[in-house]
C-alpha cells in the first residue's frame, strides 16, 4: 500500500489516436499495467485477468467507477493501429496507451517499471497481426498498479498473475512455451483475480464479490 504521486500530465494516445493522460482520469480508480501487444508471457494473462475483473465489476454495478489501462513498454511496435487491432482481436475492452519512446519512459519511470529489449527466442514466434517472425522481445516489470480517485498511487503488486491455468484460447495462442508453462504452473509469488478484486474493493471502499469464473 502506497501514497505517492503519479505522472499525471505525460501526454500519450490511446488505440483510437485520442490524447490521454492520468490527469484526465481523476475521480476514477485506475487499474494500470505495463504491457506490449507482442508479449508472449505475462501480458496475455493480465489481459485475461482484466476481462474477468471487468465482468465482476459490471455485475456489482461498480464498472463506472473503475478504469482499466494497459500502457505499452514497446512504443516502437505498439502503434495506434496495432493497439486497435489487439483490442478487436483479443477482447481488451479498455484503454490501450502508447506514445513516443521518450514519453513512455517518462510515464513509467515514477512507477519504477523497468523494461528492455532482449533477443527473440529461437525459433521466433510469429507476429499475430502480420504473421511474420518476431525480431525481438521486451522484458519488463510484472504486475499492476492501483491509482486512487485523487490521482495518487495507492497499491502495487509487482508479480505475475495466476489464472489457475484458464485463459481464452486466442490469448493462449500468443504465449510461447515459457508463457504456457507459467499459465499452467504459476510461480510464487503471484496474484489472482480474487486478489486484484480485493485490492480494487479496498480502493473503492466497497466490497466487490468475485464470480469465481
């Protein structure tokens, strides 16, 4: 649990080319995660967890109070067009943010999120959008951040999600062998959808029950 400032005014854009910033989300609880659309390990699991969390919040009548955001750590490849395609293809029905490399770095630095380009595994995975071999991967900090209605960082869990081996087949198709292993055999420590829902409930000040699905 934390209480520290966030990069409120770093200008980014969403998957519809609209300008976005954390400042524009004041008054909402923000669930924020680092991601890249070509991730082969944790990010598809986070997308799957966000889908479940969003469903539970809707069932509890709390969806309007919470905003989900996945912001890229791969600005060179995560263009607006690619992010829009990711939303359509994989059901990420929330904000997907990108920007210039400098602005992405400025955005993530206050959160302590680190990322770096690393060699692609061999044989390379195929790009789900272009069907061409990938040329690199991006290692990055795991987890998610909760930002309170006042715009301050309130909670962070810097571990990978545990979905109990359950993930939509389209999202599963993005995983490499290591990603499949982590889906089926999550390493400790980790967080579950129920864990994340408990932290969101804390930020909202009201209990949101988990559906268990």
